[in-house]
C-alpha cells in the first residue's frame, strides 16, 4: 500500500512513517521541509501521486482565533488534491472531546476540520486521541513561575505518542471507518495530580497549586477529555513512561 503522511517529520508523523515502512508499506513523508505547503497547496499533487491513503497529522501554528482559517484552507487543498490523485482513504488525527469544548478556539478549529473531512469527496477515518504524555511540559509551562505551577483538577486520560502512532497505523492500513476511533491511555488522572507526578519524577522543586481557573484546560467542564467506553485503550502508563530512558 502507498501511504502519504502529511506532517511526516513531526512528533507523530515521523514515528508513523517509520512504523508503516517497517510494516512494508511505501510511505511518502510530506511537510514544509520536503516542499509541501498545505496553506498554498504547493507540492501536494506530487506528494499524493499514486497514494492509496493519506494521513494528515499537521497542526495549526497557533491555538488562537487564527486556527479555524488554517484548517479550513489546508483541508480544502488536501481534499481537492486527494480527489485529483484518486486517493481512496483520508485519515486525520483529532482530539477526544473536541466537539464538546466550543469555548476553546483550537478545539472549534479541529471540530471544523473533522466536519470538512466528513463532507469531503473521499472515504475517511478520524482518530481522536487524548492528551499526549509528551505535551505535559507545555501544559505546565502555561501557568508556571519559578516556584509554583497552577493547574486545574480537570480529568484527563493521557496517552503516549507511540501508542497514538500504533492506532493511526492500524486505521491507515484498514478500510475506511466512515467514522471515529477514540484512543486513550489506561489511567484517568486529574491534571493537577498529573503535574505533581511530572515534577516529582524530574526532581523539580516547584509545587503544584490546584487552580480551577488556570491554563487552557480550565475552560473544560466535566470529563469530556476522558475517552468513552468504546475507546481503544493503550497499554503505556504515564508513570512507566516518565521513568523510561529516552
């Protein structure tokens, strides 16, 4: 099978390219660095030539009110190029609970991306993942100073990027789902507790203060970022990932 990975040099994309190639597939890794620009459409026709499946793991450069325009433009170019190339399966990576947090610009943007895919001309699959382990440093930095980290007690079910990659590879090489697969880690934790685990594992002397108004995830109500009963549950636990050598 020939698969084009859009965003193929990033955190998820580079691992996905390696995994698919290891399984014997012909894979094209496409990104700005390879001459493919989703915002203009430049390089897309060549990148998608002969592809059976396209996996889009690109991200908006900002999380603000500009992000909807990014996904509107890039999905338009990608779907049109895919139709010209005869692509039979379009896959995107999204977020668990994305359509239940309209107060966040970025979540509205990702919801728009999903809707554009559903309305597009090609059979599709959507993989929705919970928050990545790898993003905890960024989450901590949003509401931290030299002494404290302020985090809400929002329930999350974090997942390792490698486990997201495994799910994407399975979906990309299977028939189109025409729907969504949720993937999540094995444990539900409050975000502030997750912050304490992270700082302790790294011998970071700062303390975590529970603040229900701190950071982006303060806008999230209830357990919408926790996967439902039909989700694929990944094996890697956060504590094990923290202690593993890298």
